[in-house]
């Protein structure tokens, strides 16, 4: 298994850098690489023991692949495959698929890293590949969004690297286990870097603008898998080191609440999904021992939602309520919204039940409020007006009013991509069939019903613009410094 791990890890980078030798084969090669990752994740699930590799001494590379890694790797593979299907007929150049393959491989690497320097290299490659995908359209807006992302990412990794140096100074090792005896300032610096990369709490508020303003497939990749490269090390450290578990859980609960508050009041579809990604990363951190399953469910749901939102005639919920959408698109939105809200028969239900069962007592109220906010947020999609596509086409041919969607066509690769993701939600539902008890089913349904009632009676008509000051570029770096001081205080306490 060691040899196969090395081959699997090197394959995306080898293919990515040699793809120009086979012009026109970019999408096929990218899809092939994702299938290899699916196979590797499947084998990992069946391994009786984790795969551990120490390639050099304490200065070298330490890798650890286990069930937790398998969940994240499978998420990466399925989401990337869906994006390839979505872009299949879009005329994307070899450059796009090169960056997609390199991004896929570097994200995989982050999911099996067990030392600080290897993780640093993986996260930096992820940052560069993501920047190149964001700026792929070469418009002024995409260049600004990409440069903003790259600057924040590099600054976060500078904090992280300083913390890693302090860990080595204290323990002569870069392994994750060396964090146990590291000085508190080292922990604070490393956590600031990872919290920022993972879109966690206020240091992650670069995320909404970046994810909402990128192209649809890039938004799906970032919210589906890229953001999890910063979250995974936090989950791993919380599981390895008992003293770090409370810190990770605190930020999980705070992040879940912060993101969902913004999502409830957001009137832009892509920004709502982006804020909700922040909230859902909080759920992953709130119960680290089951974070892998929740990450898989979230990755499939959020990629499907971003791809579907990209087909809507407007990003404004207000306009969408005046412009019926095709019923087929609405059904895709409803299935994904049901899953992320915790509706039975979809994997989001099992993921939420499993997470709630592994919370500490003090987390319960916060996470139940976040779950209620999720139901309210996605009621915006569920209660959109819709009609059969044939009816809309007929009406649009005879009626020039703006109440009808002027563009009913979807990209040729849309349905294969969305069907793959939604099918994954159904299949993954069997991972925790013990969740199906009367008590477990009643609570999520009650929360969903209460959320829909709150939306229809209160939030549907509420117009409240929350301040965006913390998203301003000039404040993002300052918030990293603030979070470093907060983390230092928590560690000292």
C-alpha cells in the first residue's frame, strides 16, 4: 500500500505538468485522475490500519492516510469529476485542466500530510493553482478577486510558517505530534494560518466575495474541496492532541453561528451559499471525530448548489421570485437543499445526526440554532416559483414581460455533473443507517418545519443588510492579528 500511495500522490502532478504533450486530452486526463482517487479512497476505507510513511528523518516528510483522509479524498475526487463534466463542452483550454489536475493533487496531498512543512508546501501549491483558476477569465474583476485571494492566502501562510519554525525550535520536529509541547505563541500562529485558509470565523471572511465572484465551476471547486484543505489539519490535530480539541470545537461553534447569521439575511444566491460554506465548516470542526463524513456530505451538496445556482437567470432572490425557473432546475435545488437541511433519505441527515450526537453539552444550543438557520437559509431556494420548461418556453415566445426567465438553456455538461453529486448524496446515506430511529428523524424534521415557518412568516419579507466592513480588503489582514491574540489568550487560559 505504501508504493500505491506514493504513485497515487505523484500521479496528478506528473499528469498536470505533462498534459501539454497531449493537446485536447485535458478533460479526459483530469477525469481519469479523479477516478484513480476514488479507487484509492475506496481502498483506504477497507484498510485495517492507517497507512503511515516517514520518508526522511524529523526534517522530512511524514504522511498518514486513514479513514478520515479517505472521506476528504473521496470528496475531492467526486467534486472535481463533477466540475470536469460541467466544463466538458465549454471549450476550456488545456491551461484550465492543467491547473485543475494540479489543484486536485495538491489538495489530496494536504489530506494525508502529517507534518507541518509538507502541509505548508501543499497549501501553497493549492493557493497558486486556485489563484490561476480564479483569474482564468482574465477580466479586471477576476484579476482583482484572484490577487486579493492570493495576498490573503500568502499572509496567512506566513503566520503559519513562523509558528512551524517555533514548533521545531521547541521540539526538533515538524510532526503534528510536536504541537503537544509547543509554546502557545506557536500554536496561535499556526492556527491563525489554518483558520484563515479554512474560512473559519472572522479570519475567514475573505471567502464570501472570493467564492461568489469566481466562475461557477471554480466556485464549486473552492467551496466543495479547496476550503477543506485548511480545515482538515485542524480536525486531524484535534483528534491527535486532546488539549487542542476544545479550541477547535470553540471555533467550530462560533463559525457555524457567524456564517448562518449572514446566510439567513443574504439576498444574493452565490453570496448566501458562500456564507453558508463558512457555517458548514463550523459543523465539520464542531465534532472532529465525525468531521470526515460531514465534509463529504457538504462537498457534494455545495458543489451541486453552486453549479445549479450558476444556471439561474439572476443572483437576486427578489428577482427570482418574479421569474419562474424550470421545474427540473428547481428539483435539483430542492434535493440539495433538503440534504444540507438534514432531511431523511439523504446523507445530510445522517451527517447532522452523527454530528449532533458527538457534540459536547455546551455546544448543543449553538449548533441547534445553526441548524435552524440552515433550514431558514435554504427555504429561499425551496420556495422559489417554478414551472415546466415547455410552459416557460411557450410563454416567453408570446409574452415580453420580464417576469419570465429569458434563458432556459443549461450547459450540456450540467446534468451529468449534478446527477453525479446528487447520486452521491443518496449513496452516502447508507454510511450511517443507524441514524434512522424515530427520535432522530423527528428532531431534524421539526427543525426544518420551524425554519420554513420562520422564513415564510418573518424572513421572507425581512430586509436587513449586515455590515460588510470585516470583508473589506484593508481589514482582512488586521483580523488575522486580532485572531492571533485571541488564540494566544485561549491557549494561555
